């Protein structure tokens, strides 16, 4: 058996320790290295000093080598891309040899020096100056070697052989691109005599009774050598490390107020700068508390990925994405499914996030074969499991942002999880333990689930969840007494997720239910370009993989370039820290109720801004200061002397609460919450008496011209168009997965229209049709009643289902085609972004404008998108101001695009969508909700579009 199949986690390396920087000498070895890729592990070893590597390629380190043209990326979600025969791996094992020749400065201090790799995927064998140091696994974990005795003045040669597959690959099946390489920093670190090797910060916090944000701090820092602690802000100077310090009054660290105290640990030969956050994590009466108060996790799952660099995430990108999270009110991160770059945790300390730090462990692929031979329950793998947990805990133990340790993800359950939990509790009893796969909760302190439905979450909140089949009375009672967290929910794949508001309501209703983490933060698309330079993003299967899971890798709240998706806009609205309500109906005044959803922080210095508008035209605006609101508290503000509504339009009061000062993540003026209330409804003018139709080669009804054979509108005034006709189809979204088979079998994507009657009446035109699919007997009886009122054309559509309809409809409305020049859209209704029945909290009623192209949402995998909800009226105009006005009665759902739903459904990438010579306009009575069905619950019943008799009205006018 080859050494890559050895179950030992590493050989020749040093014990794990905390990650820290110090005043000691160090040298980054990042940069351009020599690189050779071989198809197997049998290539000549790269460690010899005199090896000729002049014809090797050049590769940056850190890097994922497939992202630089060496081999190809590969994506699987669950299945291993090699035969499951642990610990064996295929002969076809891409092996990347890396070599670097580097010079040491003449003034380098001699003595003990450590060579540190922060991340290598997946098996790394290392030589320095011809001497083999050892090898390691555990891709997302650091490894260090003692090399001081091997370094020499002048040129030194470092060689690293990286194998893509190893026994460790069975532990790293983490729903992501398989991307081998040295993808994190490589550094030489001098360790001076008497310097620190490791330390552990214990900074407990006891809140005061009068103000939970301040209290008593108890500080102790354990070190491996004698050291002195100084914390200038707290008056601590040269205090012996290891001796507790009862500090007195300090400000506690929380995700909302990430108060850090600068400190120094010093020996005679070294100083280490650290940042101390005082906080205490506890579970009391089944509720997870930080600093004595219940927290609600408004979180996301975060992988580390870059669309151009793969596993390498530059520091500026890392900071930018965490700043975006903060601006979108995200307060928690689960590091799915491995420890992140240490810089991410430092930023979490600085900016303020609750972090679930997850071990570099997942064996999901064994589930394909019923979990046979799963390493989790095999004692041969215990050392490997424990080593991964030790290296994570030791590296990350000093970060106040980390409030839970996670044993990994989707690895079944077994004795090795028990060993990990036991070791972790002994090493760090201050943090509870999480692991979703332990459904009976034998080893964990928090009950965790993935994608539980709303009904399940409600039952869990009431302590009424079903008993686990493997739990006795004591174990069942233990689980029911635990906090509950959805470690994954709201699957953000493509258009969606929907139903987030209802989850939030459950989290706020049940103290035990403490929120969760959206799956996930980022689409993992790989940036690519067509031959003519158009950008798009590739996903699984686009690189010729033998096995792949397609676009399941693009399932984030932000697109691969980290542009926010509509899903993130909706999530940000739902978790906004200031909730706004209204009271009162007296003309000219309203009472605004502001409720803070902060768990710890007092909202102070905020400003309330208001605006009154009729049909989107502003009548007046103003602002007023917001008094301080304690965490979880509310205030009421009276707005008086609001401008009186004018005209016949719809009058709305819109208010927003904005920050009054700059923060580390947003400038003053950042919106913390907004809301609306209607001050006056619209007064629709009474329609004049309808005119009678005129029959001929076409049927003329007012400004409308109809085909006498099928009753379809062909023109309106000078405007040529085609339609409208009933439409029930949408290009399936990823979250339509629970319905797609029924829709396809029913032929909803290939409906035929049979004209039953076209009849002119004294009041207008009656058109009756039946809409149905070939080979199916179910259908929809449709009646269009057209009337003309001056230049306005009105249609009342009645739909009656015929036959059995055991499934919901994708949409129900009208589709028509307009000239391609009508590309400027203005509407009064919900906006500015897309919204759907169960994902519309972020939409406000106002007047908006966009081009048809701007209305599109560029989901990596094309699908239904761009719907504007609750539209009262809209115009589609050309550059000269000519075109069409549509009105709902009272509202319609509006979608406009340059391709049909059928062409949208056929596309596989955004570059497949090519504009044709028409604008395709959908005016819907309703659309089916979004849900989370790509990997979670389907649409809630209240948002399903059931096939039931319905009547709706649309009005058209040429401009």
C-alpha cells in the first residue's frame, strides 16, 4: 500500500498550536514556484537539490493548480470521484511537484526555525535542501516542520509533492470543487530561545445587573513559557501570564459590539500582539446565551472560493465579503465545512460575527452505499479524526468570535465523533459542541438540523419533535432540553429561497429556536469567456467530469463575482435590526413604532427619515432623531404635519431608520430598517361606456385590432403586438425541483390553444379558448371579455380548470410580444428588484425605471427571474416615448425579457441567451412561490398557485 494510503494524519511535523504573529523574524515563501504535473505518484521525486527543473512551468503559490491550466476542476456534491475502497485511491492520481529556490538574508537570526504551511490539498510531502521533512494531510489545517538545522546561508531549495488523492480524501468530501494545490501561505518563522510556542486566552465576562453590555472581566492567559501580559487600556502592565486577573469593569465582546482590547504577551526575546474579547458562552434552560443573553443566529454558511483563483481568497476579497455581510445584517458564519483562513477569524473578531468553527471533515460519499465502511465508526481512523479536531481547536482557540466548535459535516455518526467531542470538552470547556449528524445528540450540546420544514421547526420549538429511534428516555430528554439551530436552511440555489419570513417568525416565537445559517453565501461558478469575450460562469460538468453534480455548486446569496443576488436583498430585509410598524389613521399624522431586534447592543444616534409620495411623485420629506432603543426594546415616534394626499393617485408614507455615525463596515446613513404604510388609496376614474366592435378583415375594437379566426390582439393604435394569451409556464427555477416532474408530465411547457368562439357583442368582443397539452385530458377553459373605453382596451379573463389538477401551476397570466424597441420600462408598484409570492419583503411600493435588460437577474444557470410584483401600472416605451401602458385591476405581476420562457428554459449559461426581435411581456395574475425545494422544503401552502377558477383584469393603452 502506498504512503498516500496511510491512515496516519501526518508524519514528521510539530504539535499543533495557536496561530499568531510576533516580533520574531519571518519570511514569506509565497510567490512564483517551479511546477510539474504528473498523472500518477510515480514521477521522479522532486526533493534533490541538484534536480534540473529549468523546463518546469511557473506556478504562483498560493494557488489551486487547475485554475492555472494544469488539469481541470471537478465538482461533486456527495459522490466520491474515485472508487470507494478506503483507504485506497486510484492509480490515476494527479501529482503536482513544487520547487522554490530562495535566499536567506545575511542578518537572519540562527537557531530554531519553523516552516509553516497553512493549507495544502490534499497530501503534501516536503523536502528542504534534499532532506525529507515528512508529510501531512488535513487540507484546510496548518502543519509545521522544524527546519532551523537544515537552513543555510545563500540558496535553499524547498520541494513539495502534492497528491490530489490520498486516504485523507475520504474525509474531505465537502460539496465543493476538487482543487488540489498549495492554496494558503507558506512561511518561515524563527522561534527565538525563550519565545512563545503557544498560549490560550481565557477572557470570561459577567454582565452587570443594570447594563448587560458592561461587567466584570476575568482574564487568564496560559503560556508554554514564562511571559508577561500587558493590557494598557485596563491598567495591566507586565502581569505574569498564567495568573488570573480580576479586571473589574470591561465592555463585553458581542457580534453587535465587537469590543477588543489590545494586549501584548512578552518574553525576553519576543513580543506577541493579541486582541482580547471578553465574553462567556453558556446554555441555560435549553437556551444558548452569550454574556447572559439569548442570541439569534442570522447566519450564512461560507465556503472559501474565488471565481478566478479557486481555493485562494485574497485578503482584500475576504474583507470585502465580510463587510458586505455586515451591511446586510448577517451576524453569524458557519465555516462550512472546514476551518477558514485565519485572517477570516481575525476579521470576525474585529467586525463582529458569531462563528461556528467547523472541523475539516466530511465523509458524505459513504452514504451512497448505505454508510458501509464509513471511517466515522472505524477505530482505525480515530487518530486522523482527533488530529483534525486538535489542529483546528489549537489554531483557533483565541478568537472570541468562535462560540461553537463543530465536529464536521455529513459524516454519519460513530465512535470517532465521540472521541473528538471528549477531547474538545477537556481542552476547551468554554464552548459548546455542534454536529448536525448526531441526531440523537449523544455527543453534542446543541440540537442541529438541516432543511427542517417550518412545521418541524415549530414542533421542535414546542419540544414536541418525534423521538429519535436510537434514544432512550434520558437521551431523548437531553435533546429536548437543548438549543436548536438550523445549521443549513433556505437553500439559495438560483431564484430563491422563499419562505424566510416564516422561519424568522418561528425563531422569534420559540426561545429554543435560535436561528440558523442560509445555505449558502456564494455561488462557486468559475469565471470563463466565450471566444468573442463574453463572460459567464461554469459549473459541474463543464469540464468533462466523469461524475458531477451540475449547477448544484451555484447555490449562494451572492453571485460568483460577489454581486448580491435578490435572495440576499430579501434576507437582509428579513433580518434587519430595526422593525417598523405604523399606527393611527388621522389625516396628516402617523405613529411610527420602532422595534430593535439587537440581542445586546443599544441602538443609539439613529435618524428616522420619511417621505410622502403619490404614485411615486414626492410630496414631502423630513427626518427626526431616534431616541436610544435598548436591545429588544421599542419606541414610538409621532409624525405630524405630514403633507395631505393630492390628486387621484395612491399615497404612501415610507420611512427608514439610518445609522447616524460611521462604523467599521458602513458609513453613516446605512439603512437599518424601513417600512411603508398607505395614506390614501388610488381613485380610479370611471370608465366611459364601451364602444361596439367593427367587423371586417380584422375586428376593430376601439384602438385594438383582433384576428377574427382566433380572437388574438394583433395591434393597438399604431403599435403592433401579438397576444395576450393565457400562459401557465415559467422556465423552471432550481427550487421548483419538487414540482418539475409533475409539470413536465402534464405538458405545461407545451400547451396548445384551441379557439372555441370569437364573437362580437354590443359591448365588445368575447373570445373563448381551451388551453391543454397534447396527450393529456386536463385543461383550462379560458374566456376573454374585451371592451374598449376611448383609447383604453380592457380585458377580463376568466379561467376554469377542467379535469384533475393535483399539483400547482407555475404561473397564471397573460403573455404577449411587443416590438423590441420598447425597452424602457417604468412602473408603479413593487420594486426595485424582483419579488415573488414568498420572497417579497424587500419590495416597496414606489415608481421605478429600468431597461428590459436591467430587469433580468443573471442567474448562473438561467431560469425564471425578473418578476416585479404588485404593479399598478407600467409603461414600455421606445426612445421617442412611444409604446404601451399596462394597468392591473388592481395589480399585476410583470416580467419583460428579450427571449421567451421556452428559450430561457433551454439555456444552460447566460451566454446562451440571445435577444430576438421582440419584448416578451408576462402580465400575471399570480406566480407560484419559490420555496427552497432544490434542497429543502417546497413552497408553503399559502404561496402555492392552485388551479382554481379565477377572474382577473388587465388594461392596455397605446402611448
